[in-house]
């Protein structure tokens, strides 16, 4: 049996950096979105519980497919095996920042 690849997806979500693992990642038919399916969570020892991984596990447990805006994606890597999923605060003044959104304040609708 051929092992399916596992992808590590790092992206921004509400001022935090998410790092998740999934088996399927592809460009969505919804313009500007990335589709992520079959989330993979590490089967770690039941003695040690990582609160960040448990939070992600509960957040994505009932989700079949997630659509992530492409401008939020920092990096996608194909890895040998899954690691620990995590959420961390986005660094202030660091070299990683979300793609800037255009300002829509003061934009008037175009009349035909």
C-alpha cells in the first residue's frame, strides 16, 4: 500500500498562526481559497495532553473540508509524518505578516 502524503499547512487566522496537518490540499473552485481535507492529528501518549493541539482537534473535529483564503497561507510543506498541531500568536514586528487587504473605505459604487 502506498502511503498518502501528509501536508503541514501554516496560515494566519484572527491574529494567530495555525499549523495543521492534512492529507489533501488543493486549489478550490471558490476563487482565492485553498481547500484542506482529511485533517491529521498526532496520536500522542494519553498521559501528556497538549492544550493547543486539543483546541485544534476540537475546532476541526466536525469539519469535513476547510476553505482557507490564499492570502492567509504562509507555507505548505509535504512531510514524512505528522507533527504536533499548534496555534501561536503572530509575532509583532516580525518578518511574517498577512497579505495586505485593499482598503475599501471611501470607495463609491460604479454607475452604469
